């Protein structure tokens, strides 16, 4: 298998997650954030891209609570919730949702406000994904 450069491309994103931060690429030419990582800007096709830290605040576009029938390897995670978050910066991503104190997600609503609240330690190493919690 040859190295396509994909790992180098995405590594700053995962490094930020391990620091408890949410990062996106930023196009220096047209000043727009880019997520997920690309080799060239999808808006202006320039390749001079840097990285910026995102606010992590946004709106929950859609979500689903998985209680049965998880993908292979996710059996131990049940139940869990996955949602599409549209960040205020204009990019969107798939993330995990922290349950409320009762272990459920009944307080979450589509178009409700959420913010990034990263997992830490062993959990982020085991499952490097962006976690969000509701703020409304
Ligand atoms: Zn651009």
C-alpha cells in the first residue's frame, strides 16, 4: 500500500482532538474555513491552506440515537448518539453527542444549540471523534 498523504493531511485535525480542541483548515487565499481536510481549497482551488481553531459552537442539524444494530466494532458503545453539527464558522461535521445526566438524549433537538466538548484520555485515543453537548 502506498502512502497517499491522507494521514499527513488529516493528522492536525486528530492532534487537535487529542488536545481537546476542534480545528479546521483555513484557506489563506479566500479566507474560508474548510472541513474535512483537503489538498486544495474547494472554493477557490488554492493550495495555501493553514489550520485554525474553531469556536466549536453551532447548531445540531440532525441526529440519531443508536440503541441496536451498531456497525461492527461499536457494540460496546451502545447506546450512543451521532449528529451532524453545523458550526457557526460555516462548516459541518459528524460528531458524537454527550448524553444528559440521565444517560439519555431527550433534551436534544434538531436546530438546537450545541458546543464542542471533547473527550479526553483513553476515550479520545480509542475513538478519535469530535464530541458535542447541548447548550440550549
Ligand atoms: Zn480558498
